[in-house]
C-alpha cells in the first residue's frame, strides 16, 4: 500500500469523524455550511496529497 493512499484515508477519516461529531450538535443551516466546507477541505487534502506523491516520485 502506498503512503499517499494511507495519508488520504487518514485525512478523510479524520474529517468525516469531525463532521459527524459537529453534525450532532448543529442547526440545519450550520449543518449545510459544514458539509460544504468539509467537501472543499477533502478535495484540498486530496490535491495536496497528490502533489506530494508526484514530488516524491
């Protein structure tokens, strides 16, 4: 298994866990904003990991 895949999985899992925790105590508007920001963060993390993986190889 590649290190970049492990790091992506860890980052996405951490983000999902944080979102799950925050969603339990958020209002409807806050939930929508939080979901949108989480998707953006996950994409950004993926892009960073891809860039790092490209630089390593």
